[in-house]
C-alpha cells in the first residue's frame, strides 16, 4: 500500500489533480516503456562515446548509477498524492500511483513554501481577511475601501432618500439650524443625525404622488429599506465580488454561507484599519447613508485662488501619473501573478516524463536534476514573498489611516489612501518573480536591478511632469491615434470654451453652448457632390419641364379633337344621308298613311298651279319658289337636326317625302336660283294671297313629311343602329380628346403657376437634397454609385447623372411639393383657375346619352323587333292598294292636263317679262346655288302620283 504525501498550492487544486493524473497514467502505460527504451538506447550511445573518448571506466559507472536511480527510484517507486488547495481547504484532490520522482520533490518544496507562508501569517497574527495564505494579497484592504462605495440597491429607497436629503436635511441645516453642515460632514454616524427629530411639516412625494412628511419618510426608510436595517447583505456581497480579485468565490464560498463570511471579514477589516468595533450592518448602513447624502446634497463650488502654483501642479500631475502606472501594475499583478504561479508549477510537474528521459543520459543527469529542483524551489519562494509583502502593506496602510473613522469630510482622502497603498503593493508584487529567482541563485544582483527599476519609474514620471509644468504645457484627457502631421504652419489665435459637441449616428454634430443653447451642424453628415440639388432651383426647373410636357400633350390632344370633329361630322352626314335613302325606299311601306300623303301631295300641286297662274310663272318656277319660301324657316331646323331637334327626330324615325324629302334642306337656300329670280318676289300684286298660298303649301308639305315619318318606321331599325353606334363612337372619341386637351391645358397652367409660386417664395422651397440624392443613386445604381456621384470629367457620366437628377426630382421631391400645393390651393392659387371639367360630359357618359336618345327616338317612332315581318305584310297590302289607286289617277289625269295647258298659255305670256327680270335680279342672287333647283321632271312625277291616286 503506497503512502500518501501532500502537495500544497495557493490556487488551482483541481487543475493540479488533472496534471498528476496525467503523469501517473503515462507511466502506467506502454508509452512510458517505449520512451524509456529510447532514452536508454540514447544514453548507452552517449556513454559509449564518452568512454571511447576518455578511456575512463567511471563514465560507464556513472551511467549505470544514474540509470538505476532514475528507472528504479524516480520512476519505479509509486506514491499516492493529495493536493491541498489553500484557497479552497475543504476540497479533496487525491491521485494514486504517482512516480516518486515528481511526488516527493513537489511535496517537500510545496510544504516548505506553504508552511513558511503560514508561519509568517501566524507570527503576524492578523484576521483572516488580512492573511495572505487565506484570502490573498491585500484582500482586507480592498474589502474595506470597497465598502465606502456602497449605494442603495433599492430604487424606491434611493429616490425617497435623495428627496429626503433635499427637502428635509438641507432645510434642517438652513432653516431650523438643527445642525450645521460641518456637523454633518464630521458625523461618524450620519444615520442617527439626519433621522433624529425630522420635521412633521415639510415632506416629499412618493412614486404614487402621495405626500409624505419628513417624519413619515424617515420612518418608512427605517422600516422598509433593507439596505438600512441590515436585512439584505447579500446584494452588497455581490457588489464586493465585482471589484475584488478572482478568488472571491473560494474565500466566501459558493453556498449561502458566503454572506456570513462576507459580513465577518468586512467588520474585521474595517475595524482593524479604523480602530472601531462596528458590526457589518452598521458599516454598510453608515456608508450607504454617507453616499446617499453626498448624492442628495447640492454641489458647493469651492474657489481655489492663485496660491496653487506650478510646483503644486507638477506634484499633483506626477503623483497622478505614478498612481496610474502603479494601478496598472497592480491590476496586472493581482490578476496574473497567482495564475502565473499555479500554471508554472503545473507545467513543471507535467514535464517530468521528458525530464526522466533526459536524466537517463549520464552526461545530462545532474544538470537536469539540479535545474528541476531549482525550478520548484523558485516557485515556492513566491508565496513566502507574497505573505511578507501583504503584511507590510497592511501594516503601512493602518499606519497611514491612523485609525481615523470614515466620515463625509474624510471619505475621499481615505479612498485615495487605500488606492495608493493597494497600487503600490501591486506594483511591488511584479518584482516578486525576480526577487524569488535571486533568492535561489544570488540575491544581491537581483535586488540591485529591482532598485534601479523602481528609481527609473519614479524619476521618469517626476521628470516628465516637472518639464510640462515649467513649459506650461498641460494636456488632460487627451487621446490620439494614428496622427500624421507635416508642413503645417498656423499662427492664428483661436479661443473656444464652454461648448460640448457630440457627433450623432448620422454624421451631424450637435453642440450645446455655454448659455444652454443647441447648435446643429449637418455639414459633416451631408454629401458634397458634383451636382448640387437645391430645393428652389430644382423645383422650379422640374415644374417648368412638367409644364412644357403638358403643353406638348395638350397640342396633341387638340389636334386629335379637331380630327374627331371632322370624323363625327362625316358620320353625321352619312347618318342623315342614310335617313334620306331609307325614306325613299320605305315611302310606301304603310297603307294607313297613303291617303294622307296623297291628299297632301294633291294640295301641294294645286297650290303650285294657282301660284303659277297668279304670278305668271311656270309650274317648275312656282314650285321652286314655294319650296324656297316654305323652307326658309326650316333651314336652321335642318342644320340643328344633328343635335336632336324635332326635325332630326322625324328623320331618325324615317322621314319620307319622296323626292322633295331629300331636297327639302336644300330648297331653302338653293332651289330659287333657276326660276326664283323671277319677278315673283318683285312683281307680286297680292302679297296677302301669296302668303296664304305659301302657308297652305307648308302645311301640305308637313302632312306629307309626317306621313312619311310614320311610313318609314319599320325599315330604319338595323341601319340606324349601325350608324348610331358609329356616330356614338366618333362622338365619344371626340369627347375623350376634348377632355384630355382640357386636362393637359389645366395641368400645364398649374405647373406654370406652381413654378411661379416657387420662384416668388424661394425661402420655403430652398432645401438641400444632396444627401437624399446620394442615397437615391446608391439604391438605383449600387454598382456605379461612386462613379456617378464623384466623376466630374466624363461627359457620359454627366448625362447619366442629369438623368438621375430628373428622375429623383420626379419621384422623391415634386410629388410631395405638389401634394402640399394642392392641399393649400385655396391660398396659393387664388388667381389661377382650378381644374374643372366644365359642362363637358365624360366619354362614357356621352356615349350612353347618345345611345339613350337614339333608343328613345326609336321607341317614340314605335320601332318594334318584328319590323321585317310587319313590313313584308304591309308591302303586300300596299301593292294591292296601289293597283286600285291606279285607275283613280288615270281619271284625274285629264283634269291635270287641261289645267296644265291653261298654265302654259299664261306662262308664255309672262316669259318675256320674266327674262328681263332675270337679267336684273341675277346679280342679286349669286349666293343662291342653281344646281339644286327642282326640275319639271319632279313636278311631272308629282302629277303622275296624283293621277294614280285619282284612279
């Protein structure tokens, strides 16, 4: 059974267990046999060469002795090892079958180092918080000074206490004179002072806006604040763990019992340094109250005169720099040196298999073994030196503090003292590795080097600060990185003070002036491009360009409107012409109206005879003159027919007047040229009689027309529908072009008006859109954004940039301004006509109205769906009646011929007179077209019709 030996370490016991386990497993495996075989072969070779060289048998003997010692003693003997971690005594780390060559030296040397450190701590007899072997370097001092920074951990208590200080404590000092500011600053127990006899009148408001008197607030804080009554110390232990060294968990423990150890060590450290007997609860409460009072009181400015000269400035700067240097060194030492000691010792143990191979070689055995022993001894000097340094610094710190209590007036000084001693101890701790090696090899030279190092550090900081003070060069809180300056000459005087500038995330700089004002500088957050996009100029240019485009579109729509009118007139002429054609085709399609039509035609012919006899005119001339006079009033009606007049209604429903139905519209203006130039107007001897005949002729013609309208109803459905659709489409297209023309005109006027408004109100539109344009280009052409924005030498890039500027204005800027313009149109464009559609209906509305009118006319004309069948039946009846009327017409033929002979005689008598009259009147009748006169053939046709009817 192998005996158990102990190995001590100040930290990292679990890691040392893994290291010893690795070494034990290696030497209990076949890998160690191969390694020893290789070492043995190499050692034999070296010993043989040494023997050949020296011819001395002692070389072989040394090889045999060292080989036996290494293989049999150092590796062959196994020991059980127990690692004892001084930072965690309760933990047990045991390793079996560790080679004696590593276990025995490690146990002996660590026993010496740990034992000497414990002996020093026992001799000095300090509390556990001040003992290096239990808590580490300057743990108690760090705990004591850290407690002076304890603050309220409860937000509600912090707020109420701050208001209590402002409203109650300050008032007690300034108004009631219960105590003075000096009493408060020197009070060792400010808790008892500020809560004694609080005012029952003054008060404060809680979070629910309920009023609390000072007396009630004091009672609430005493009873409800765990920070003041000592119920919650765990939160303060968490605060301490954040600024103490890395072995805090090992000191306090990871379980709930750590709070008790924390409070005990806090009271021990605080009482030892300040010669008090306060409990940890009182210490925490006192420090929390003092810090709360400091934050609640208003700051008092203390003026320091010119008595502080350059010597004081130099001393303070030098001391501050040395403190900073020492603080940095202390931070490195307290965090890295314990870890470094543990890692180095573990590396020494882990390298034992390699050292065994080297020790097998007789020529290297003694040097390797001696260096191995020196290394372990060197590392064991560290705990001893740390314990000595810890005691020295604690003793010096207690002497510096002089047992003075911590009050408001001395808190800053006490904290500085703790800081100075702590940083000095950390800075000196860096020299411990060098001193420890000197203790093993030779101390004199190493101590000399350590003294030179300290002297150079102090002298360097003092020299630099003194030279800066004498030269008048001061620099505070300056940070410079990668600065390059050259060939710069600037002798201008500049003075700036009181401004605080902050660069925002978008690049702009926000400056707060001394008088509380705010200045925003966006120049650093805005691009400076090859093209400047100013709000006013770009807006005016954009609106002018839009106005030109609208005017161009207006011209196109106006031309389209003109073409539409021509097309619609052509369709209207075709529509009327088709009506005339249809009238002649279906004139005999209704037997019910044939008699009326025949009587009207007979009356017309009779009136022509009487009129010709009374005025000495031929029948043709009389007929033309009667048509002219009876149609003059209906010429306008004929012109208005395309717009829905009663005449058009008759036409749509099938106006039928045989020949003269198609010439009715032309007789009024053209039929009087041939014979109407006769002296029928000049030589009329009876105007009343002529007027009566004209009126009778018009009535007869109306009878014929109305009869023809009723006769033509059946065959108009299909043709009229087609023509009405074409006419409606033409009218719709014309209306559409008219609306587009009017809208373009209106938009152009609006753009022109907006451009004028922007020019007159530049201040409202003058914005810088350069940065917005840069972002727009980056989104539009991300691959070429840099080239487009920065290239000023390429014409192609310039063209592309101008195009992007136009698109940017149309997409991002002008729509917003147009919306703003239209929203304020009542005040902006009072003199500009607004967009109005006038009385013009929309395209669809026009088409629907036309279709509805045509449909209504068809219904008024009794157009039916069975028109074709009904017409065929009526045509059959008409044919029978026409054959019956033929005999009647033949009977009347003789009467007509006899009347015609009498008229012919009278006509020959008046012919000569008429010819002379025509010569006189021909110059006055040039405006009348002679191509449309009603010929004698037409009159003859009418006579034939009368004859047939007579039959």
